[in-house]
């Protein structure tokens, strides 16, 4: 099981690294815009990402 967790972490790092690798200026602008959002908006975005991840994991299992 620990191999699966490390594989998942590695895949997340690959996906997260694609933005700054391919379009660094666009990625920087997106991060700047996100940093200006209120806390509640960021919590909603984070919650949606968690739910989407859980749905994907449950479909894949």
C-alpha cells in the first residue's frame, strides 16, 4: 500500500508542476488572483477539489 501512496504523491507532483513548466506567467497570474480571494471562496475551491478527488478515487476503486 505504501507504494501506491508514493505513486499517487508522485502523480500529483507531476500534474502540479505542469502549470509553472508550460506557462509560468499564466500560472503566476492565477496564483496572484487566488491570493486576493476571500477565505470563504478559497475554502469552497478546496472543498470542491477534495470532493472531486474523492469521486475519482471511488470510481477508480
